[in-house]
C-alpha cells in the first residue's frame, strides 16, 4: 500500500504581508495553499492508495468561509481522483466547548465520497476503507470533553491527561484484538509523544498537553505511525528526514512530517516535508519529500559593541539584498539605551525594502549597578557581603537568593576550614 502523510496545514496563518489583488487572499495564505497544491498533485501523480492528514487544518476552529472554500477545493480534488482520504481532527480544529462543531464537520455531514473525518478514536477495518490495510485513529480530545466523559471534577482536572492516556492505551489494545494479522496496520494520532523534539508551535507547557508514551506508538505490531501536532519533522524510531537516511529506521517508522509552511521565526531554519511510504506487513519504506519554494524566514540578532558607525554595522549584519528579496526578515538589536537615537531606522528600512516583511525589534538595555552605602567601599566588604549585593542586582527571587547565599557560605566555610 502506498500512502501519503502530511499534517499541520494551518492554511489561514496569515501573520505577515499583503493581500493578492486578484484573489483577495493574503499572500501568506497563498504560500500555504501552494504547498497544499504540491501535496495534492503528488498524491494524484504517484497514484497513492491512501492520504492521511494528521490534523490542524486552520489556526483555530472558526475559519473564514473563504479559507474553508480553498481547503475544500483541494480535498475535493483527492475525492475526484477516488483516493481515500483520512482527515484527523487536531487541537486547532476542535472547540474547547463540549458539543460544538469542529472545523472539518462539513466533510462528514455532506458525506464527501472517499473522505473520512476522524473526530473520535476509532478502528477502521479493511472492509470500511475498501483497502487491504487497517487504521487505528486517535484524534485530539479536548480537556473539557474528557472531563465530561470521565465525570472528573474540577479539583481532579490535573488527572485528566493521565486518565485520557490510559483510555487511549486501552482503546488501542482493544483495536489490536480486531486486527487481521495478515494485513498491515497504521496508527494515526494528533498528539505529543514522549521523546519528540518540539518546534516553535509549542504554546503550552507539557503539564497542559496530552503526551503519549513511546511504547504505545512503537508497538511492533504497527507498520506505520502517522503523527501530527508537532511542527518539527522527525522520525521517533530512527533516522530522518535526511533523504540519504530515509530507510535507516527501526520498524515501525513513527513520523511527524511537520507543518507544510513556516509559521513563525521559530521555524526559520526548518525545512518542510510531506511523506510517501510503501507500507507492507513488518516492512515499510519511507520517502521524505521536501516542499520547495517555501518563503524564507531570516532571523538576525545584533549586539553592537561600538556606537561609532552603528547603523552601518547593523546593515553589515543583514543578509545581501538578493537573499532579502521576498523573504520575511527580522532584525533584533540589543544595545545600551543611550544609543537609541543613533540607530537610523529609515536607512535600515530602505536597505530591506525588497523584503516581503521587515520587522525591526529594539531591545535597549539598562545596565544594573551595585549601589553601596555612603560609608562602604568594595574593599571593605567580605566576599559573602559582596555576593549578597550581587543577588540584589539580579532581582533574584528572595528564596532562591537565600539558598544560593547559604550554599556560598558553606563553600567559603569549607575552604576556610581546609
């Protein structure tokens, strides 16, 4: 079975830039749609047997109708090509309120041919898919929905994700009881997994996120694991996405393809991919396909050491005009506050005028100074007294400063006794 796997489209993440005069769409949305077109074209050209989208279509569950139209056009092309397509509901597609419609609801409501919307944990047999393959699906489950389902009170809310992982593990175990052992099995999930490397999309701490265990997704009975939610492309069970290492993995491959476009500067250096995999029982070949033509994000940090020729030095820090053209550029400057008037912002903006967007971030610094009493001098203070003054300049937490001071005192006393 040949499958195509992608995730985290976020097609309306138009954080930067202007609008296209012909379509009226933000130019950044066109960037995302270009990547989506490349993926759909590849699925049709390669004649894949199955497309798996592992969640997060938009930036939130209330997309503008225009963006729904553009996403629908692409998914309908797959439907017309008679390619079975699984749309997993991600956290950005789902309302936190119980009972609300999710962002992919219309595909299930209208029963679009060959399109399956997976908005609850379910097992899809070969008969249901019309393919010699089986799928265990774990979409995102909201915390409120889980609390209502498990009848957990607000006082026990910290147990929600622990309870949810137990239930999902139990569901996967029950699904394996239904599996035809002669056919390959795919697990698809929109979730974090232990050991995954996060990208810039991580807006919540681990304590507020469901984290699946590595053993759940690395089960040897699985033949491919199609994940979404984390924007950094990676194989949690081997090498990738370097093409020369694409077959170097432990079975099964556990794949986050990553987002289809750069969302912000945290992804400035990340390449973007989708995956085509030849899935067989106990043997799967994985092929990473890089999305080319991605708009560059250029992130420059400068901490000038000299006020003379300050603006010229900043321009030297910037990439060449050829690299800047059509890129999203950010220049972050850290400098003493008294140099503020020496930065010629119009000159910097003129140099970067060919950029798609130019963000100038100024971070003036105020030097912290130790203020001693009038009757004190540095030479009159003991080392521990000087150290106590130092904690004050750092504005350290009182408890932390006290702990550090006590540790320093132990060290000094030990040295003195030695």
